[in-house]
């Protein structure tokens, strides 16, 4: 399995090669249906103009979270992923 650092390094390279910043970026996460974890993720992105939408899974066990926001560069995108990665049980898509 790929290490997080390798994943982030590869993502940064790809973003730098394919994106003109500032740019709109869409984050997608899946979490267990846990309001505390949802609130933590919302707090990471709040106050930055983010549009956050959530949708429960059919069984209600999980919540999918989509966050769309303007990002100034690839480093700021990676920074948000790293913050979210600290929350146990979050799957980044």
C-alpha cells in the first residue's frame, strides 16, 4: 500500500502540472455516520468559502461529504488533506 507521503507528493506533482491556480477543487470523503467526525471535517473547511454537501448512505452507516472551494495552490490542497487524514476512519476519494 502506498504511503500517505508518497500519495501527497504524487498528487502535488499532478496538480502542479494540470491546474492553473487559483482553481476550484472538489474534495470527497466518506466517514462512518458520526456527527463528531463530520463536525471536525466541517471545521477544517469552514470560514474559507467552502460549499459543503453531505449525503447519507442507503443503510445510514456512512456519510459522503463533498467540499468544493477555491484553492490558491497545490500546497494548500495537500494541507487540507493532511488535516483531514488526522481524523480516524475517514476515507479520502
